[in-house]
C-alpha cells in the first residue's frame, strides 16, 4: 500500500510541476476549446524561440496533459483530457478562499 501511495505522490508531483509555469498554463488555456495548435502558432503567440517552446510542450506532453500529432511538417497539439480544466477551476476556487487573495481584490477595488 505504501509503495502505491508513493507512486501516486510522484505522479501528482509530475503533474503539478508541469503546471507550475506561466507559459505552460497559457498553452493549456489556448487549447481550452478543443482546437489544435501547432508549435509555430505558439511561437507567434508567445514570441519565444522554438527551442524554449519545445521544452514547455514536452513537459506538458510528458505529463499527459497535451498530445501532439504530426501533420506534414507540423506537430499539432491538443488537450488529452478536458478534466484538466475542472482541476484548474478547483485551484481557482481554493485561491479565492485564500485571505491574501481577498485582500488583493479589495485593494484593486479601491483603485
């Protein structure tokens, strides 16, 4: 039982680490509605090098959040399971319950 729990923790960590980057979160957001985008699309969106974006896409692919398929000279990426957006919504709800978040919102409303 302990071994299975440790494996599960490692898989959770891998998933959480893959989400712990602003660019990767934005990639996921851009794929939200089920469309496919190629690496070249992300280069235009983010104005980052192909090699930098390839590393981000690989981390998301390795965590099984996105999948790529080759079409001619391009690789098209899409979300593997839309459940990821329910997970992100749950995170948003946890953040909104946080006292620090509420303080920031109050300050912004005063401006």
